[in-house]
């Protein structure tokens, strides 16, 4: 029987997004394989997390491509991006909490490329007069990542409805928490 590495990664991602401290034994069980088989493909938790990181970078890049950020208004593009990233939001949320991914000389350059694309999107929106200019594109990028992670956790824990994922993120990012006078 041939091991489907992507299926193992997806099973690991599904488990680790719910329980970030799951053991390699638990990951193996979730993937329907033995621990020895898991260790033949991923020498340990660090190797597994690095493989998940590559999967996350790939999926985030695909979501950016699918969102076609330079078409339509910035708000429309942001809504497309959140819709495209929603299936991977839990994985990205898990990866954001994995500190070893962002320390030392081994930081995956893929993150820098994704950050640059998202920051460029916010900069374009500012230049078009669609986004406020008192917040830097870098901060808007970090805020977006934080909201995606928070949204993924809130939906997963049942505190908010999954159908509201895109709405909650876009509305809070674009409108902030301040109540407008018109309401």
C-alpha cells in the first residue's frame, strides 16, 4: 500500500488545528497509519510541522491567486481572499502559533513572498483611496492574519457560525470596532 503523503499532512493539519499539542502517536492514529510509518516520512514533530508549513504556504499562495487581488475594488478583492483562504484558515492559525517557524536563520522565505503580496494589496487600496492611510500596509497585513486565525478558532470552537467567517473578518478589518453615528 502506498502512503498518500498529502492525505497524512491533511489529517495532521485537521488534528493539530483542533489540538496543537497532539502527540505524534495521535497524529498517526488520525491519519490511519502506524507511528513507525509516520516517522519514516516525518522524522519527528519538527519535520511534520515544516511539511505542514510548506502546505500552508502553498495553500495561502493559491488563495491569493484565486482572489485576483488587482481586480475590482479592494473590498471585493478582500472578500474574495477571505473566501479563498477559509478552507485553510485552521492550518494557517496553527502555523502562526508555531514559534519555531519564525525563529533563526531557517525562516521559510515563502512567508516573505506572501507577506509582500498582501502588503502590496493593502498599499494599492491606500493609493486608490479605498483603505485608510494612517495604518501601514504591514500592520494591515498582520491584522488580517490575526483576524483569520481568530475567525478560524471561533468557528472551530462553535462560538460563531461558520457562515459568518468572511463577514466577521472583512467587516471588522474594514470598519473597525468603532460604532458609527449612523447606526
